[in-house]
C-alpha cells in the first residue's frame, strides 16, 4: 500500500510551512502527498519547488481557489498518471514500484459554498461509474460534514449540505476509513463562544480498496502551522505473523491428533496434579507448532460487615448453603468445559476449549483431578491464574487509559473453575440480589429497567405534577470492585428527612441498576437531595466506588422552579435534560421528535454504507441468480433455537412493537409473565420489579 497523505497547508510560500511539510513526509515515510490551498502564484512555483522535496515529482493545478491542489510523489517509490483534472479535485492512478500494486487516488478541495460544491459530488459520481474493481482512495478537504457530531460550536452547516454529502457517498459506494487522532480537523482559531471545530478533512475508500487492504486506516495528526490537520494513511499489507502460541481449532480435526496428545500425556512428571497438567500443556505447544508449520499458517481486601448482618434480608437457608459447598464432581467439570465456546479468545497459554473437548478421552481424567484438587486446597498455580488484558476502547478516539474498558482473557482451566462456581450460584442469585438490579440474574431482563425508567420519567415536562428528580450516576472504575448497593439502600430508607419519588413510594423504589448503570429517584427538595448525597459519600467510603460528578447528571422535572439551582449546587452534579440515554435507549417524557431520531438515522446510514464491502462479488451474484432464490420458511427460522429455529428476530413483530407505547409493552409483559389479567399469577413470577410496579399502577389486587 502506498503511503498517502493530504494537508490543507494554508500557504506554502513561508519557510516554516515548507519545513512542516518536509517534517511530515520524513516522520511518516510518505511517498505521495496532496497539498491544498498552497497560495503560491504561478511565478513562484519554481522557487518553492527548489526549497523542499527537491528530488520529488510535482503536478500543480491553479483552476481551483487559493492556489488549487498540488500533488507531490517520490519517483523512486511511486509512479503517477494524471487521469482527470477539475477545479475541485485531481484524479490519478498511482503504481507502487516496490509491491507492484496499483490504486486510484482523488485529492480534492471542496468549495465552501453549497451550490458550487454540488459540482464536486457530481464529479465523484461520474468517476465512480468508470471504476469497477480497482482500489480507489478519495481524500482531502471536503468543506462539509456528515452530521452534527462532527461539529463543535455554532456552525452554519445545514441538513441539506449533510444530506447531499451522505447521498454522494451512497451513490459512489464510498465509505469512511477508521481513523485515530484529532476528531476535528479544522479550527477557526477563536476562543470562547466564537470557537468552532469541524471535521472537514477525511479519507474515503471503495469496496475494492477494503478487499485489497482490509486493515487500512488513517491518522488525523496535529495541525502544526495550519488550521487544518494533516491526514496520513496507515495500515499493513498483510497480517503480521503471530509470535505467541494460539491453538488453532482445525488441529483437533487432523489425523493422529489424539495420538500426539497421548504421547505427551503419558509422560510422568513429579509434582501436584495442577503442575503436571500445566507442564504437559506446555510440552504440547511444540508439537502443535510443528503441525501448524506443516499445514501452513492456519489482592485481597477484608472488610468487617458484621454490623450489617442483622440488617441483611437476602440470606440462604442451611440447605441452600450446603448445596453451594458440596464437593465438585467430574460431571460438573466436563459440563463446564463443553459449555465454553470454542471460538472464544484464549488466555496466555493459547489453548481454546476446542482442544480440551477434542482430547477429552485422553486428558479428561487429569483435568478433572487437577480442578478437584483446587477446590479441595484452594491453591492455584500462577501459570493458570494469569490473564491477557485486552483494552477495548469505550470512545471513538481514546486518549487516556480511562477511555478503555479492560477485558481479561483467561485460560480455559480458569474459566472452568469460575463456570462451576457460577452454575452453582445461578439458582439462588435472585434470592441474594436486590430486585432493582437486573443484570446477570436469571429471569430478569434489561427491558425491565428500561420500561420502568421510561414510565417514571413520564410527565417531567408538566408543571402540575409533584416535583421530582432523577439522578443518573456514573461510577468511576466500577469493574473489579465489590458491590455494596445494599449499604446505601439501608442508609436512605432509615433517613428521617428522605421523601420518595412520586410513583415510587408504594414499592419503595429508590434506584434501578443494571451492572454499574444506576438511576436514583427521589422528591425534588433539599432534604432528600442531602440524604442521597451523604449516602453516596458513605457508599464510596465503604465500597471504594466513587461517583464521577463530571459525568453524573440530575434531571429535574418542570415542576421544580424555586429550589432548582439550590438542588444542583447541593449535589454538585451537572443538570441533565431529557431525552437522556439509559442502557442504550433514549428516555423522554414525551414523544420522540425528528431531531431526537436524526443521530440514529445517521448511524444506520453509516452502518449500511460500511457493509458495502461485505456484499457478494459480481460473479457470486450471477451464481446466486442462476441457482434461484431459496424459499424461506420465516415462521420456522424465527423460532428460538431451542425450538428448532435460528433465533432470527421477526421484523413483523418488531414493527408492531415500535408502534406501541412503553405502558402498552409493560402491560403485555405483565400479562405474558402472569398468564393473563383474569388468572391468578404464580408466586414465583411476582419477584420482578416491573411486574410489581405494573401491578400497583393498574390497580390489580396483590392476591388476585
């Protein structure tokens, strides 16, 4: 892949601008660069050329504004053929002399005005018609944004301009490359309320480019001497060879697989059962590496909680507790191993569950004895008790460690131990965990919290209803910490000055939790807010889970007028406004408007455009047409997998659901769970919070 870059330099006459371009080329090893808005007159072209990049080849166009577009490339690495020159873009074909690959490159500078910019969109559509299967890269200063998220500050961009840009991308089959660095590529160099940031510069590619270089992306670097960020393409020509061991599941299907495992497994090793297993797995790596070459590159914190023991209502009976601590059986271990997905990421030892499943006749007894030994002694070798920490970005452009979500990739033996524990705890989890927490508890659903939160926020825009408020709490570093929600629940319920949120008093609803996503409800007056503030501080001191006031919000109903600012100052949270996003769903007190739905529509368009490179090739589509369209039994494949279907969601049912209000959905869910409005509900179904709240709201008798 050719190392391509583009930069709106805002002038090339100055020596500092020339040095900045030369530094960029050296730092990123660039072979081809498009320079925009050079502001160099025709008489000074030769002088500017001699000052930097002296041995490079050049092509200049002066038909566009502010000096037009300049192309420069290293003739030792790249040869360039100019195909088309227009006022707003230059289209060329580049040949990489090292890798002997070709691609099309269009460097553009879009007009600032909407009407003239339509000539650019038309020119790109014309180019796309003549491009079939050749990789195509479009880059430069588009002078347009795709949606409101690409603008920070007051902007004059209209929805028409954004829509025309998106339509052009759909018509030409161009998609955005992922990028790192500056999210906004242009700044107006103003401060305060006049400050404006936009993402005007970008790189777009077609389907053929993604097929040729699927790992490509680009860097949005710091602006330096210009008010625009330079763009530099990055990526590799192929996948790097792996240097650490990973068990490829296809090895389990090779002839002689069990024989190879058996040859290693019969060796005698002195030590504990777990040490013997670890040593044999290590010895097997050399065998599997050789087979892969032949087949090709296929802390402890103890807190005294005795003072709360008398207050804990969620406890187990002696019989239930004995079931949890009974000896672990080999059947449980085998069931846990065979329940692990074969394609899940391996741990540091590189083995997936596919190896253990395929080699179970040979290794099963030793694995079972080693895990049973752990449950007897509580000792775990460090080779097993190690993980690979994968950092998954939580935002588009992560810059700090806190912007990543840490995911631990554990060894299979470690997973088996935890799975055995989880399988034993599942039947009693609902007895131990408060009904306001709906995550990770069988029988509870994320929809319970979403529907109930939507109903509790209804009417926030009306002044005639009682004053109320909702706290959306963001907890810092909620992972790897124990959950002490019960501490502040006890503290709040026993506070003399606390008053419940309207509609919450009957059931005592203080909060809704899904993992670490917490909503708190109370009456909007100073004493209740002070109780919540003191409780959150006490909760942080006990649990180590600190509230992040910068990301937390307080949403006040419209009925709160006199004490509004006092409540905000007392709590220290930022004031939030509906709609807010909770568990991925927007919550509002009224119907959603077009403006509320526009970000969702933009994301759908972007996702659909990103799928374009996953389409069948022309030959594949022809073959599919020749075979004829398959008749699909939608009623069958939409059934759950347990009933013989594929678990595919029925779009008919989904469309009907979208037309229903949250209250209608809640009512139907209540009827579905309890067997109808007129029938007596089973006692086991009354523990879910949404059912209890709906029961009270609809006026149903508790013993009906």
